[in-house]
C-alpha cells in the first residue's frame, strides 16, 4: 500500500483546488460545480497514480477521488497552518479503512486517489462517502457537503485525472437502504474478514497482493476427453495470475509462494471468471463435468473454505455430474493435512484430484493414502521427440496408477500422444499443446 510516501510528498496545487484566500467564496453550490473538473497530479505522485490507474479498473468504476475542498472552505485562513493535520488525519482514516484491500495516495493539495479493487462501483463510492464524512466531522465542517467531494475517475492520462460526480448518495442508499452512519459495520473499514460479503465484493476484480502488487486473474477453458471412448467430458479451468504493472504472469513457483489470503482471492477470481467463460462458450450445451482448480492453502484455512464453498457449488450446478475439485500446491504438504482437506472437499465434489506441478514417480508415491481419487499433471513441451515422450509418459502414468484409478494428463499435443497415454493407463487427457 502507498501511504508513507504520500505523507512526505509536497505536491503542486492541483486544478480545482483553491488557495486559502479564496476559500470563503466556495459554497456548497460552487463545490458541486467543481465536481467533474480535471484534476492535475503532482510530479511527486504521478508515478504511483500511473501505476495504479489501470484502464480496466477505471472502466469498472473502482477508482475515485476524495476532495478536501470542503475542509479548505471551512478552515478558511487557517488552512495553510492546519493542512498537514488534515492530511495526516485523512491518511489515518484511509489506512484504517482500506487495510490491505485498497490503495490511496494524496496527489494534490486537495485530492486523494482511492482504489477499491475488491469492491464494485457502488460499494466503492459509498465507502468513500463514509470516509469523507468522518474527515469533515473531525474538523467540524459541514458533512452534508460530502457527496460533492466524491468523484469517479473516468480517464487518466499524462498527469491528469478526468472525473465525474460520483453517485455516492444513491450508492449508499442502494447498498444499505438507510444512511451509512446507522450501520457502520456494513460500510465501515472493510478490514474485518467477515465484512467481505458476496453483496459487496466483486470476486473477479483485480486485487492488491500482500506485498503491494496489483494482480489480475484470468481464466480460460480447455476441453477434457475421457480416453476410453475419446468423448469430451467438459472443461478444465486454467488460471493465470498477472501483475498489472508489467503484464507478466506469475510462474508456478511464484504462485505457490503467495500467502493464503492472496491465493484465496486468486481462487475466487478463477472460479468466477471460469463460470462466466462456461456460460459464454458452452452456450445451451450442459457439460458432464468441470475441473475447478483450488489451492491447498485456501482449503486449509477456515476462511478459505467458507469463501470457496458458494462458487464451487455454483459451478457444480452448471454441469450434469458435478465438479472435479483439483487441489494444487500440494508438494511437500504433510500427509495428515492432505487427508483432512480431501475429506472436507469430497462432499461437494464429484472427484477430488491432486495436481502436481513437478511430477515425479517419488512425488506420486508420497500421495498414497492422502485421499485423492485422481491425480493430474501436464505433459512436457510438445517439442520433445516421441521416444522421449513415451519414456516420460510410461514412468509418470505407471507411478500415478499405483496411487489412484483416474489419471488426468494435460496438453498432450496430438491424438497420437493421447493414444499412447491411453495405452499406458491414463484415463483423461487434454490436447492443447503446452
């Protein structure tokens, strides 16, 4: 999160801000008219703003500006003397309220940039309204002016933020049915785990990782075939976690190194996006099954299991036979921990599969007795020769079949290699080349 740098910055005056000598002339009507003005970003803050002002987040209405112009007006000639106090309190409110689930940055003498990647447009605007009310109340300013001080960012370009008036009051009413002050737990800090309800969280949105990166999750579908009759049984979801700042996907090792809180968010986003893809790509054709990837660490925590049950069940209702829960990141996990998780997942799954990132005969052997009903892994790159592929496949499939009856091998690359896998005892395959 970016807050300490913001406190140290001393930005240039932004468009729309007024010096203290002009502040007394700013009434409520004038403040409302300023809403939607072009906001200039100080040189000190520009790099951070450009980093987080992702076009997808802007289009989704997840970036807002909180303006302190009403406080400037109220303090009048005392503004210059007290503005650091105002900035410090505002940062305190935003730090407490956003926690690790959002970003804030002061970018001018009157404006704060606020990003809620995990909230929808309405929820984010309603939250900003509550933050600003608290700030206005602290300095005995007119809290009724808060709605005109929340702006939605609609464009970011070359040190400028183009904004429009937010629908903050309407958003608040839509989400609570009453004034937010009457229900502070619902639109409060958003840093209590229990407050992340399905009504307020857009699970497929980009999110801020524990180490401060903005991560986006994409999900694609790959057809899966049963090798006995070579019939398609459905799809598997393929997840990619991408760093928004550079567009690069995390490697398998980097994904495994993410803390469980980040993996839960990634799992939720994968299933949400995968369901959307299935609705689009499968049309009216109901599939037999769907392979849903989930991380071991997500399932190992009570919170993770609680969060994942609903989307997994939603996916299960979309197919005829149910979903195959494919548990990843299992290398090195103790046997008793694996047994506990597979037992917990089995009631909501057609099958529970274990996914190995780096398959070896010894890695398969260690999974005996863990409770998996299937094991899955990917083929090596299609560029290797047929003889080398057959040697690898014989070793891997033979080892896996000693542990489970169902062996799913992904990205065989051709029907010829799929046939070879079938002859060795594999039960399911995907053909897309790796």
